[in-house]
């Protein structure tokens, strides 16, 4: 497939997709960490789908055991702060913000230990109290590009997602209830709803993460196309006759 391709009825140039994937690890000492069961499958499938449609795809991966999809680039991270740094690097390498999409699928740890012990903490020396501090919010910190987020919830995923869409200034949120069998962490399928910033909700049937990835990439292309159209509309506003005098 060529760089510029026909997408829908209009030609859309090659975009850059930056995708976070997998968990982060927040080390307590050299042998123990806080993390979660994210496998990275969702993010890797999105990177694969974007590359297959002729885009540049950079996956910023937490510690996962997946092969890098063909035609994609990969930056590795361990902690949330690593992931933030690598994401910034990836975004800085993109040609232009208006043709860049950031998709945050990673399950980033919200908290990390205030201090990482240099040596393995001995059981007898530990009082059972672990002080945590907040990690930076990667998705919220990114600006100027089309942003798509995920919301992993254990209950009313759609309601929570709508709030996240506004708080993080997203195009839409892919909401999933990770307590439902066949959805969420680790499996090859997911059951999601796209929750848009205008409040509309599009519920999807259970589908493979590969099929879902293709839908997300197409929706991202639509969002970029709409944004470019808006920009070009501003660019061709006729001058006011008064201004010409
Ligand atoms: O990797 P898989 O095994 O395929 O599993 C997929 C998944 C369950 C991880 C995925 O479907 C999913 O729901 N990912 C988001 C998990 C999550 O951390 O959700 P959240 O509601 O805590 O965060 C909201 C959004 O902010 C997410 O897009 C997240 O990537 C982003 N975030 C959160 C915290 C933080 N410090 N930085 C962020 O960028």
C-alpha cells in the first residue's frame, strides 16, 4: 500500500500513530513491583492495523512478551515515567501534530512507591507500610494531536468514560468493563463502547482485538480528516470587504 491512500471518499496522507501498550512496573525494590495484567495485545494490534493502512506506527511498550508487528517501530519502557519520556520522544519525531494520532491503550500504574529500595527489603525489616506517590498522566499531558483513550472499569464503564473524555480532552474513549468474561486484560477479544466527546455512545459487539483495532484506526482517520477540514475552512475565510480598503 502506498503512503497516500484512498480512505473513504477523500485522500488522506500518511499519518503518524503513537500508541502506548501494556502495563507499567513500579519497583518497590530490585525484585518486587506494582503492576497489572495488561498483555499489550490491544496496543500492538492497533499498531499493526495502522501500519497495514500505510501509516507510520510507533508503539511505546511496557514490559510485554509480544513480537513487534511488522512495519511498526517500537520504544520500550518499564515505569510510567519511562513511558512518558518515550511517548514524548515518539511524538517529537512525528512530522506535524495535525497529522498525528495518540492512542493510549496502556494500563499505566497511577501510583509508584515514593522510594525504591536499592536492595531487596528483608521481611523482618519491613513494617508493612508502603508510601505511594502519583504518577504523571501521560494521556492528559499530550496536547495538539488527535487523542484517543481507553477506560478500564469494573462496573459502569460508559459513565466513567464520558468523564474521562472531557477531563483528558479526547476524541473518544474506548470503554471496557474488565470484569466481563471475554473483555479486558489478556484475552484475544474485547467488548467495548466508543464514548465520544459529544456524549454519544456506540456499543460494539464482542469482537477480536484485531478487528477492534481496525475500527479504531478508521475512526482515528475520520477524526483527523474532520480536524483538517476545520483547519482548511479557517484558512479560506474570505477577507472582509472593509479590511480590503
Ligand atoms: O493489553 P491488553 O491485555 O490487551 O488489555 C487491554 C486493556 C484492558 C489494558 C485496555 O483495553 C484498556 O482498558 N486500557 C486502559 C487501561 C487504563 O489504565 O485505564 P484508565 O481508566 O486507568 O486510564 C484512562 C486512560 O488514561 C487510558 O487511556 C490510559 O492509558 C491513560 N493513562 C492513565 C494513567 C496514566 N498515568 N497515564 C495515562 O496515559
